[in-house]
C-alpha cells in the first residue's frame, strides 16, 4: 500500500477545490454540497468550512446514500436537502472510479429541477465508463483497473492510499 495523500495534502486539495467552486459560483446566494456517504459527506463538510471562510455564499450540506457496488440501484436516498428552487449543487465523493455511483446519485436531483449540477472528487482515477466528468478534483491519478484507492478521513488516519 502506497500513500498518495497525507493530512496536509488533503487539506490543501480541499482548500483549492473550495476556491475553484467559489470562482465558478461566486454570483450565487446559496449552494448545496451533496456528499455521497460516508467520505463524500466528510469532504462536503470540509468544503463548506472553506467556502464559508472565503465567501458570503450560504453553503448547505446534504447526505446522499447510494449502494456503491450495486449493478442496479434500487433506491437513492438523501437527507437534509434544503428547499431552494432552481438550486445549484455540487455532488461530492472521495474517489471517482467508473462514474456509475455519480450517475445513480444524479437522478433524483435532475427530477427536482436543478439549475446547475457540478461534481467534485478528492481523487479522480479517470476510468470513465459512464458520461460523468469531474468539475473539481483534488488529485488526478493514472491507475490500472486492478489498482484501488482507499481514502481514510478519521481522526487517527487522514490519508489516501493506492494498493
């Protein structure tokens, strides 16, 4: 297992991503960060803290539950989604692999009348099998299909590894 990001590198990548999100959405009054459970939610919370420090945008965080390994997604659920018409949101995950998880995750928001949907991932593996691109990525990494990325965002282990 090879470490690809340590705590300070992850924090730096999150900070840069927050500036990029603000740069592309500076005219907004509200933005919703939808974190794919578990790590996507943690990254969304970190992005919220950074965005609030640099902008006047009201940042809302919603938690999205999706079965990441399911061939067919039976149900996508989310919590804490604010009632904002014509909303702009950023769908956030820790690792972008094939794009399948994000494809499933986008469906309910398209039905809700989103004005703009963007995507963010801490690590983008660039193995797209679905038409999803990442608007904001912390690290773009060329890997083989056999490689795996593990992101740990706990107090005792705040790192990303390639294995």
